[in-house]
C-alpha cells in the first residue's frame, strides 16, 4: 500500500521502516528540518520518499499521524483534508498543549514504547506482541490490522473510539497502556471490555 507518514520520529520512523521492509511504499513528512526526513528515507531505501504533509496525504491510502501532542494543530494544518483516508493516529495526550480532550478518549493506536516496538517486531507464534487498535470504521480497521501484521505484530481490536479508554495513557492498574500483551491474554481483555468488566491483571512474560 501507499502510506503517508506525518511525523517520522521514533514511532512514525519505526512504522515507516517496518512497513517499507514489508514492501509498502512510504512517504515521510513533517519535520523542522527536511534533511532529517531525507536521511531517514536514505536509510530505509527505495520504498521511501519525502515531501510535505500535504504531499504525504495526497500520495497515501493510509496516513500514519505521529507527532507530539502539542503540534497536532500545526501538523493538521500542513496536512490539509484527510477526507477519505484511513488514519492511524499514534498520538498520546502527553505534554499538554493546545488540544483538549474535553472528556473524550484520545483514540490512540499504540500503547507500546518506540524502543520496545523496534525490539519486539517480528516475533512469531505465541510470543508475537499485540498492537491494540480501536476505531469506528470496520473496513478501515481491517486494513490497519493487515498493516499491523505486516509490521510484525498481532493486531487486536478493542472496539470503537468511545470505549478504548483502557488503551490510553498513563500506564496504570486496570489498563493495557504501556504493557506487553500476547494474544491469549489480549482476548480476555477484549471480552472484559465488551462485557463492561474490569480487565484481568496485567500478564507478565518473564522478560
Ligand atoms: N515514543 C514512544 O514510545 C511513544 C509510544 C506511543 C505513542 N507515542 C506518541 O506518538 C507520537 C509521536 O511520538 P514520538 O516518540 O515518535 O515523537 P518524536 O520522536 O519526537 O517524533 C516527532 C516527529 O515530529 C516531527 N516534528 C515536526 N515538527 C515538530 C515540532 N514543532 N516539534 C516536535 N516535533 C516535530 C519531528 O521531526 P524533527 O525532529 O525532524 O523536527 C519528529 O520526527 C506522540 O504523540 C507520542 O505521545 C510515542
């Protein structure tokens, strides 16, 4: 697929590398110094190009939106309309800034640190690490789930953006944010969330 990356830092850069390695085309965008994007594109190789955020959106079937919370408005302005695009939003509500949640969830895609993702991608069998997703468009989630699999993780769908609070920062008891999960334990979490029950205790895998 053609994937536009808005914010190619630790998380967006990881996604770009993993997806390009899986054969997807990535376009990197939104940096304070375009040389950073060009350097990353060179490292990734033939499947990576660079451009403005608007270029990345125009190019893409799927957009990975991965900028610090405080610069979301700037990135959205540079990106322009996202109408008709599948957007994978990795942002967390860290460090404050101009975007207020106002009682809503941040509907984030990703609950694992960039370093852990880079190390844990590509595990197989029961050791494969879960990447939680949530969203309100079933077809879009199926596409994202395939990309998560291509990137080397086990996708698990927690539901819609209104009920994904257990994915949200901060790391805390009763939430999956920041924790490694594998499929069997993740299925039990989904069942609990769907039933409106507290999730089971966080699993440990002896890492
Ligand atoms: N790191 C994690 O472990 C982790 C885990 C889960 C979710 N997240 C969330 O994912 C999002 C991205 O996190 P990240 O760790 O990948 O961030 P990051 O490494 O700081 O990357 C942010 C990217 O945005 C670009 N950018 C453009 N304008 C910027 C500006 N004015 N200020 C700062 N950066 C600017 C930066 O490019 P230049 O530096 O080239 O300008 C950089 O490539 C955040 O919302 C974060 O909360 C992070």
